[in-house]
């Protein structure tokens, strides 16, 4: 029998889709606190690894000015949102696969 999955879900807004933001504020306790950084790239936290379902694996940190993942790979979040047909209310599941590793997929 499979073990329990360590993870949480969060709903996105139309603003998240429009601005290519992946929100993590409501589930920030899932992430290591040293991954939290400031709003500027120079104030980045220590990287975590995030797999965006259908897109790829990325190193990122969490920008605490907006509580979003700061994936800097051009077009990665936009492609993810297009692939999952994201819209206001779409729920994303954040699965913790390791101490600093996460997988994000859409909740069916």
C-alpha cells in the first residue's frame, strides 16, 4: 500500500495567471524558511527544486514580498498555466518529494 503524500493545495487567481505567479503564502509552512527571500534578486533565499508538471524542473526561491515562487526561467510558469488550462479558482497541488524538492500539478 502506498504511503501518505506530503503536500498541500492552493487555489490560484486570475491575477496569478495573468502575471505568471505561483502563490505559496497560504502554504508557506510547507517550505524551508531559508528559501524565503526578499523582493529583489539580490535578496534571494536558498534555492529549492520545483518540478512543474508538463514543463520541467527548476531551481527557485520564494519572494516574500508577494509570497510567490520566483522561477526565473523565461516562460516556464506561462507554459505551465497554458498546459493545465489555468484560470481563476484552479487548484494547484504542491507535493513535497524531498527536504528541498517539490512537484506542482493541477488538482483534477
